[in-house]
C-alpha cells in the first residue's frame, strides 16, 4: 500500500473568498486614508484652510482632432 503525498496545509488566505479579501483590502485602504488625513491635519495645525486628502487634478490640453 502506497501513501499519498502530504499536501501542504492551506493558508488562511487560500480559504478566504474573494469578497472577504476585497472587504479586508477596503478596510486597510480606509485605515490608510484616515492615517494620511490625521497626518495632514497634524502637519498643518493651526491653519485656516481645511486639509484635502485628494490631490488636485492637472487639466490637460484637448486632444487634437484629425481633419
């Protein structure tokens, strides 16, 4: 009688569904955003203008239209 080779144990991340992994990623991202906001508030205190977490966009020129 031959033994079947030992299978490596599944890690916790292998057993989680994609929905659970997505939720965990969102929670980490939220924590990172909150940390960035807290750091920004601490770096600018006291100040009269509120801190913006988003970066301003840079307008670009319109695409050239082929005529």
